[in-house]
């Protein structure tokens, strides 16, 4: 039974990832339709366009900590936290 729970959890994670990637692709298509898509460049998926993010956080994690994580995510999206654009 434990294996089934693990598989179900993993399937949920893949579903969430799929939805986030679809959001990022949809944003790209909308840019194309609006005429604002910059071609000839590499598309970057980020917190802002929901191309990346955290997986499901355990219910055992306190709600206050989850809220703190969301606050940091919002600060990153708002540009208040500097993030390197590449790794060296």
C-alpha cells in the first residue's frame, strides 16, 4: 500500500509540473499573439511565469512556514531579492 501512496504522490507532482509548464508555454503563445514575443533568444522559465516552483509541501510543515515561503517567492517575483541569472 505504501508504494501506491508514493506513486500517487509522484503522479500529483508530475501533474503540477505539467500545469506550470503549460502556463509558461501559454504565456509564450500570448506574447506571440500580442506581437511582443522576442525571437532569437532563449526562453527562460521562472517563478514569475510559473515555469519553475516548489513541489507540494508536506501537511506536517507549519502553515506559518508555508506563508513565509510564499512571501519570499513573491519578493523574488517582484524583483526585491536578487537572483543570479546564470550559474558559474
